[in-house]
């Protein structure tokens, strides 16, 4: 690692050690940048744990981190109608446990040369010389605050980002879905009822969630059972209990319970034009409709590292905006489509019923899985897109058979 600017303790301080911050810190350290990775540790984000093929390939995730290989999903409509969506021979979805995965990523960043601090972000102060002084509260409450100076700060501290609040103000926040899940012991033996260790369950039912969905995602020995909703008065815990009952997991051992907001729309601005850049959940980058965030967190960690490297190389903070521009270019259309899907199809049980019915279609299933696993809209089969558009329109006006 090269030495930082003489007037700084570090070149870059990364706040938050989840998949986004850990990847950013690793990339920067590998490039010889003096990097401090700050994470309070001990906090596990509620997360289904799904990782698409592109993430496993791009980040060389070891087999030891993949706790299960999911070969398909089953959608359940309000009426109880169920539609299976098999992935087939194009790949699988890897499932990770965040209590193991996140610490491993932080260890990888440290192995690459990043310094680590177990602490919580308190505040930052911009100095006249263009640097930033960051104050951290150590895990040991009796210890004195930690003060470090850097040229740049990357805020990867989650949906409730303290960095974002200080830099952009409390009102600068994306729309949220509140997520809650319980990690339970997966059933063993021959009699597992309706539970399949290689299948994700996605439940579109107003009783389970009035505006999002519920899930049962297997992770090998453990399983995530949870619900999301933007309705603050909705009882997420009661809905999760109902899910456990439906899938034969009511008596399964509960290992832990977690809840947190999931942002569902990227922020219009990720940087302050000077020396602070947001990424991951802090920038609102979680996929609408699905709530998927692990790949996008890692990807925006990469983008943030690239933007920071160019800013450090040139001394021009305008390059910080490069992270959001590159994300929008690569994923803007996908996020727009997913946002429209959530707005329309999740708005009532009648529409959810039609949405699940649409998922029976072979073209939709194939294009959905190819798009999910590779993180791009599939363009190589325009006729399939045309067929889907016609069927979708038929459902909307009530002409298509169920």
C-alpha cells in the first residue's frame, strides 16, 4: 500500500462494511490506496441472501460461501394458485448467510491491505485544505472517540445512512419498504412437507403483504422467512408467523430475528461535488419489485472505488459523479421497468392474481431468469418480448385466459 497524502491519515475512509463498503475498500486497497474500512460489526441486515450468477463470477465467490443452490422459484397468488418457475440449464441462484458472508468480505478487504476500525460514524467536517475529518465512536463505549482525516469518504452505511443525513440532509432519502425476517432451522429428514430446500417461495398475497411480498428462501441448514411492506401499520411479525405456519416452519428453531428498511429507488445524486460519495443502500440502490440488493451493493462498491480512484488521480471531484452515471447507464432501464411493475402489479390482490398468472408463460420465465442471473434486459429474442407484451396487454384488459 502506498502512503496517504502527507496531510491525511488515509486517502479514503469507507463507512460501512457490508457488501458495498467491503468491495469498495478491497478495490481501493488493491490499487495501493491507503484505505480505512469502518464497520460497527454485530449488525446483520435482514436479507433473503440471493446472489445471481453474475455476482458469483465477477467476485469469484468461493463455494464455501454458497449455502444452497436454488434451481427455481414458486409464486403463490392470493387465491392460493401456485406457479413454478424453473431456472433450467442456464444456471442457479446462490444463497448466502449474511452473518457469515459480510465478515468474510471484510476479511478480504483487510487481506488486500485496507485498515479496519470497529466503530460507528459520528460526524464529518470538511477542512479548508479540501480534506475531510471523520469522527468515529469506538465499540468500547469507555474509549475516546477516534478522529481520522482523509481526502475522500465513501458512505456505504446502509438505508439509514448517517453519512447521507449529514451531507444531504434528513429529507434526502429514497422511498422504503420495511423488511422483517426470521432465520429458522431448515427442516431435515424425509418429511419436509411443502418445504423444498432448492426452491424459493415468493408469496403475493395481501394477507401476507398489502403492497410487496413474503418469502421463504432456503440457505441449506437455515432458511429466511420474511415479509416486506411500506405500510407502517402492517404487522410484519404476524405475517411472518403466518408464512411459517403455511410452509410447515412454525415449530422450527428460530435462530435470529432482524428488521430494517429497504430503499427502492436510487438517489438523484450520490456525491456532494467535493469529497463524499454514497453507494449501495445509502444511495438507494436496491431493486424495485424484488428488493434484491446484494449484487447491486457489490457493483456500486466497485463503481464507487473507480470514481474515487479517478478523483484521487486527477484531483477533480467532478469524477465522483461517474459512479451514478455508470450505474444509470447500465441498470437505469431495468430499475425503471421493475419500478413500474411494483407500482402496478402489487397495488391490489386482483392485480397480484393476474401477475402470478402471467408467470406461467414460458417466455416470461426464460427472460426473467436470464435477466436476473445476468443483470440486464435480454435483447437477443425480440419476438419473445413482443409475445410477452401482447400477453401482458391481454391480462390488463381482461382478455387473456387464466
